[in-house]
C-alpha cells in the first residue's frame, strides 16, 4: 500500500472511533432509552434551526 492509502485508512479508523465514543458517551449521559430519544430530538431541532437560518440568508 502507498503511504497515502495508509493515511486515509487511519483517518477512517479514527473517524469511526470518534463516532463510537460519541454514541457511547451520549447514551451514558442519557441514562435511559427515553433520554436517548429526547437527545436525538433536540439535536434534530438544532440542525433544523441551523438549516432554516442558513436558508434565510
């Protein structure tokens, strides 16, 4: 493999690791399945608000 491919593979592995830790951390912070649903809903609202603000510019 070329060094460039190794760097890309390493970056992908790091990204997956960060996502996994993020999911685990968010579930730990919620304590319940209901809490996870509420957190996902709040995140969706924030994303939706950001999209609306970007569209109004």
